[in-house]
C-alpha cells in the first residue's frame, strides 16, 4: 500500500533558481484563529525541478478543464493583480501565499 497525504490546499509555492517548493497545508483540528476558524497548518513539502513543475501545471490545467466541462467547478473571472505574476528574476519569492483552500478563479 502507498502512503497518501491529504491536503486542504497549497500554503505557498517558492521558486529558487531551478527548484520549486510547494508547501501543502491542512486545517488544524484543534487550533483556531480569532474568528474561530481552523488555522492552516504546514503538513508536507513537495520539491521538484522547475521543468517538472511546468509539466505538472499543464496536467492540472487539463484536469481543471475536465472538471469545468463536467460542471463540477464553475469558472469565475479573476481580478488582474501583480501578485498573480510568476517571479522572473530567479530570486527566492513566494508565488502563492495564503491559507485559502480554493482559488479565487474558481468556486465549487
């Protein structure tokens, strides 16, 4: 049997040169924030070369297209912002940062 990891979402994606680090998180069953919502907790990190990450994104886009076509996910317009751009200078920068377990581009 293979080990499985559950994730409520991605907390952060960091690109450092040719390496991509994806921090996955899940909501804490015990810790709460000021609004009594479960706190996101780091669970595991996926580390891969940037070309493998690019291939993964392409595969996820195909899966997303299938979910939209099947009606499982409804697409909504995304606001344009600077934070949605890929870092381009090779520095260590977070690409995605936050505790949301859904993309602002899609709703279930």
